[in-house]
């Protein structure tokens, strides 16, 4: 393998058929066919750091969910609710329960980037929880491992890519109503949780 170390980057030139990178004070030119350049960009992992627009949409979702509960006379609209007990308890940002005999009480935790650790902690908090029946961790972005770590009781939703650990048909009705009517989402990209795969295999 022949290795060339870049010490400086002069400029990038793009034409219809290729992308040319001039480096090392003009002594080196790297020429990529445009198809290869597009493939390289597509295979480059996206940074986990959320963009400003992703964070703004996350904040808008949190605000709209709370407002939706108030506007529709939900039986429960609470902020900063402890889920679980003691050291394993997790603070939820919002808890909603629509009016109605068979309505479910759902908790929401909002974070910039959902990690597998977030999912693990909330699952532990939900064990033995009697007030909150299901929970969502919603992030401006989410690690792939976090999405697959979701479960029936703890679902993961990412603004980036509109990805979720369940289909939109399994989302809490109030959540999908806000996503579709207030934020303009048409669908979510479902990512099957690992425990779902295990159940299917068993």
C-alpha cells in the first residue's frame, strides 16, 4: 500500500464528471470520478452532534405535546416526573394521560442524542412502575444501538431521519397527532428493537 500524507488542503474543484482536490501546496491532485465521490459521502457516518434545526424541532415537539395535552383537556399533564424509585429513578420531562377510561399514561424524556445508556436506565426505572405505563426517549438524534435497544415499554424516536423503534401505528395517539399535524411528519422509519427480533426467532 502506498500512503500519501496530506499536509495542506488548497481547494476542491467539482465538474460534471469528477471532483478534484488540490493538496500539499498544489503538489498533489486527487481526482475522484463523481460516482465514486458520491459513494464515499454516502458511506461516511453522519456526526452524532445534532444540528440547530434538529434541536429546534425537538424543542418544538416537547412544547407542542404539552400544549396538546392542555388544549384537549387531558386527565394528566405533568412536567418533571420521577419514574421509578431511589437511585434507579429517571426524571421524565413530561407525562400525559388523555381523558377516557382506557387511556394510557405515557412518559416522555427529551435528550439531544439518545444513547443505549439512556434506554437501559429508563428500562430499569420502568420496572415496577405503576403510574406510568409506557415511555418514550426522544432525541434530536439517536445512536443506532439506542434505536435497536428500544422495547414495547420504552420506545426511542429520533428527529434526525424520523427513525423510531416502532412503526407509527404503535405510537401513542397524541404523539403521532402532534408529529403529523403540528410538525408535518408523514411517517417514521421503523427500526426493529433487538428484543422483537429475539421474540420472532424464539
